[in-house]
């Protein structure tokens, strides 16, 4: 639907600029949000979306420019002022206390220590919950809620504080497709009631589905502002990366022999995160096996087993036909397992090490040293080779890796994992947080590895990615694994039901 | 007021702030002198003169720096791997005990010195082995265990000096039997009061630097210190690296005590170390854990102590001023290091 052009402007960002050192995170960004409107803020990672919202919400101070809410200038650097003016923000990572109830979490911070309780906070929460379709029990402990429910609590928290402007930072990253649909229904109700929403995302189909208007950021600058009904995904993607770009599509292949086999693999639960429950999975040569699922359903445990960080407490792991007993990251590397970890910053790289040191982190003993002495000349040449062949944009191999963008960091990690010619590849969230260009590159490398005959396990929370790349798809839910589904045999909605765990009950009963 | 990270600190920031820290330290020194009722500038001058004013003063400073280089290196090596060895004092005494055990007649001939040095290093390493195994196996905080071992060792030394090691000719003083001449470190130049311990300390610093930058172990130590999770993921044996780091660190600290006994004192007494183990932490921190930097900061710190002694005699200001200067220098330097990485913004 098209919004009334004449509707009141509730939020205006005026030529916001912000630099971090030499990096211009925001360069004269202007934005106007009208009453009852959903504006999507679209852009690759590092485009300046989060910086802009942090300025709006008072976490950062802009170098230049100002913010106006309902016609009143907002004092910079003051989150309380933003809250008081009616701006509510739902962060990507929730800020809830797990040991308190929903109602307590919502009230937290809204009352003075010595004042009497808000007389009818429960009534207000129940009313909001009804009006906006945010079903969640006020007395439930937050720690026991699902991720989707916690997000509802966050939104309720903002609404409870009378937010008229909602900012949602990547709200669907942790949701199943069904939960995302419910969120969109809530947002539609909110805008119908006169609220305005800024929706930060880099998922194009969501932006198309929910936003009225879309503002595209690239390198800190507004490169496009379009009505969503007057554009399509391809044009938005082109705006984001500055060129027409087609995501790689993997064509099906005849699968080869099983290179890695997990039989009845079980790992212990970790608090609320389930371990693996008698999981059986075969990774075949020349095949990309996709593992779909909502985060926190055992993906991490499975990745740890394959990467060599953990041995199953029950069940067997067979690599190249031989069951493994002595299993460690080093053993995994020796058996030809290439690993792209989920967390580039904490597992994949050492921030204060330079690119050379990060490049040889796995092979420093076997390839870049003799009798305990490092061969830095060979190491530097190796780093240069990765930089050149994987298009890592950086000043040189002496650059500290934490100064690189996520995409370039990931390319180095990819190059490191691929250097030894692994025939089993664990790719855990390989493109999370990357820009469209880097995503296409990383994915095409995974396809190329498969075409060379490697067995690839792709773990992702992004169904589009799983469905686009995988030859076989499994769904993981509560540590249980679904049967393998051949490419194209399942719709996103079908997989969503598996992700939500419903199909498993059916399968268990049968 | 909030802190904001600086991605690439400028050269002016990286060099200017430490210089500012030194200036601030001197300002505090003058203030302290003023409170003590002395002429601030004269006090500073006397400290400098006492530390560097004559050949004798310089040699005294270098002698004092020797144990500080060893303990500073021990701390720098361990802290680089984020192994918080606060027990250099205990390891120092372990080395000193070995110097006495092997240097008072148990061994003879030209091999006494190398053998007792080696044994001292093993003793210091063994002393740190317990805490590091408790850390890697059971997750026991090594700060507590290494710190408490300091007091245990000091009590052990007290017992040894009153009992098995007591010097029968010591006229009741709590000191050990003196070392035999073959077990003493000779002077570097005849007639000058500077022993080979100092040269050994310099060699140790260079060796540690080479280990850190050129060997796989050094690479592992730095990786484990910077990001143990990534090191583990990459296949590094994190716990084994921590154990090796501990052995190296403990061995270096033990050499401090060994060289004090074999080079300077010739016997063990319970006042052998006026806190060299703890001062080593300051030395290492001021050097930003760089092994060659440790040599410089150890000499600087030793100079302040030696200079303050001389100043105290001349100006009647208590030598405690040296301790306060050390503390101020450390605080200013820590602040300066922080401020090279972040800036303070209002808001």
C-alpha cells in the first residue's frame, strides 16, 4: 500500500556524518520517517546502518548533523532523551534478564526505586499484547521463552514505554519463517495504529515484504531511496553493491562416496542449548549438505564435533572409512577437514595478529617451520598468495586482521582453509554478516570445492542460502536431525515446519 | 564521559603519551619532595646523580638491574600468554636456594656454575608447574596460587636459614654458609663491581626475544595470549603451551635469585630480595612486555631505587619516595597505554 505523502514526519535525520579515524561511517546521511510508515534501511555490513541507528538512539555522537523527533531536536548522545521522545530500539542481541518474568522485564528501568509501582502495568502490557498481536504470557520466566517470544518481549518493552518510533536491528536473523511472518503481522498492526518503524536488514525479500520505502546505504552514504512497490530485489541488490550481481546457483551433481559419517552421535546438553541426540549424518564427496535450523538447536555442537573440538559422548565418527578415536583440531586438519568457523573474530582469527600470522595459524607447524624455527619468509609468501588469489583487499600482509572488513577477513580464513586442498569442508555460517559481493564469492568457492570432489557441510540460518546451494538439506531442531531432502523437494514453508520441531513429533510418533 | 576506541593511533599519540607519563611521574616526585620539605629540583637531581653520576653509581645501578631483568622477563613471558605469574618472588628464592645447595661444596670444579644455573632454572620451573597444572586441569586461578607460594617460599627460606643452611660462622645472623669460590660468578672486568649475571641477563633478554619472534613456541605463546579460543580452533595445544610458558617463566625468575647469590651476595639471606619478584611486574608492564624493553625499564627502575638511596642520604628524604615513584610511574604508564588506544569523549 502506498502511504500518504502528506503524513506527518515523525523523525528526521539531517545530514548526519560520523567518522572513526579515517573511516567515514556515515557521510551526510539524511532520512525522513513519516507516521505509519515502515522504512527499511538496507545495506551490506559496514555500510553504516548500525552506526546511524546508534547515533539516533544516542549511543554515539554525530560529528555533524542533527536528529529531530516530532519536530523537536534531540540532544545528542543521550539514550534517555531518545526514549523519552518516543524512540524504541530492539537490538539484534536482546537485553533481557532471563531470571525475571516478562512483566518484570518490561517494567525494569521504567520505575523509580522508591516510587510506588505503576498501578496497572499488567493491564497495560496485556492490552498492548492484544492490540499488537504479541502473544506472550506476562508471568512466564524470560529464560524459558523461545527466541521469537523474547523478541516479542523486547517489542512490548518499547511499546510499554510509549514508543512511537520502533527501530528493529536485523530482527529476523534469529527467527523461523513462521515467526518472521508473525513479526511482520505485528508490524503491520503497529503501523495501522500510527507507529513508524525503521527496519534494518540485508535480506532483500523481507524488505520487499514489509517496507513501504527503502533507503540503501553504501560506504556510509545514501545511494538510493526507492518505494518498494516500484522496484524489485535485483535492483535493490544492485544498489547495495553498486553493480548487477547474480548469486551463484549450484547445479546438482551425482554424489560420490561417503567421506565423513556420523552414527548415533550424542553430545551433552549445555544449559538451555540442546546437545546432539543420536544424530546420524553422511557427508558425501561432490555434494553440498545443507544444515538448516534456527540458531541454538545443536548446530554449534555438531560443528564442534566435525572441527575436532569435541568428541561425541556416544556414537561414532568415521572419516575416510576409519572410525576416529584421537580427535582434535590438529587431527581433523591432518585428515583433510577444512574448517570455516562460525565466529570469524573469536575462533577464526586473532585480531592483533597480522595477515601473515593469521594465514599460517593452522599450518605453522607442518609447512612454515623447521625444527621449531618459524620460516616467516615462506609464511609471508603464503599470505600474499591467499591475498592475491582470494581477493583479500588489504594494505598488505603486515596489516592487523582486525582492521579488515568482515568480508575480507572471511576471504583470508577461506583461503587458509582451502590451501591444504581439504576434501571435507565445514562451512559454519560462512557468509553471515557479509556484503552481497563477498557472499557471492564465498559461495562460489564452496561450489568450486564441491565440484572438485569435496564433501561440504553448510550450516546456515538463512534458508535462501541453504536452498540455493545444497544438494541435500537436513534440518536440525533440538539436537535432532531430519531426514535428508533432495534439492527442490521441499518448500521453505515445509522446512520451516521441520525447523519449528513440529514434524519431528510426527516422525517420533510414527 | 565515555571511551571511544581509536583504530590507528598516530605516532604522536604512541610516543607522546608515554613521554607525558614520565613527565607526570617526575612532577609527582617533586611534589613528594616538597611535602618532605626538600627542594624538589635538587631531589630530582640527586636521584639522577645517585643513579648515573659516577662510574660506581652506574655499576651499582646495573647490578641492581640484573635481578630485575630476570624477573621482568619472567613476568613478560608469562603475561604474554595471559598466564598471570605473580610468584616470581618465590621462584627467585627457589633459584637462590639451589645456588646455595650446589655452591657450598656439594659440587666442585669448573662445571659448578653451569650446573647450578641449570638446576636453579629447573627449580623455578618446577615451582610454577603446580599452579599452571592446577589452572589447566582444574581451572584454579593462578594469581592466587602463585601469590601465596611467595609467602610459603619466604617461610621455607626462613626455616632453612635457621636450620639446615645456617652459617655456623655467622655469629647468629640468619644467613647461609657462603658459596665456595668456584660457585661464584666472576666480575666482567677485574676491579669493577659488575658480575657476569648482568651479561647473562642481557643474553636471556635477547634469547626470549628470539623465542617470541622466531620460533613456533613463541608464535603459540603469543596466539594463546591474544585469543586462546582461536588458538585452540587452529589446532594449537593450548594447555601444553601454557605449561611450557610457565617452565620458561619460572626458570627465568629463578635465575634472578641464583645470580644474586652467585654474583653479588655470595650467600643466602632472607632479605636477599627487596621485592624483585613484584617489581618485575612493574618492569615488564612498563616495557609493554617486550623482552628487550625489559632491559631498558629494569635499568630505569633500578636507577630510581639506587638514586633514591643516594638522594635519601644527601637530602634526608625517606627512600620510600622510590616506591611511590614506581607506583606513580606504573599508573601513569598504564593510563598512557590505555589512552593511546582510546579517547575520552563527552556524552
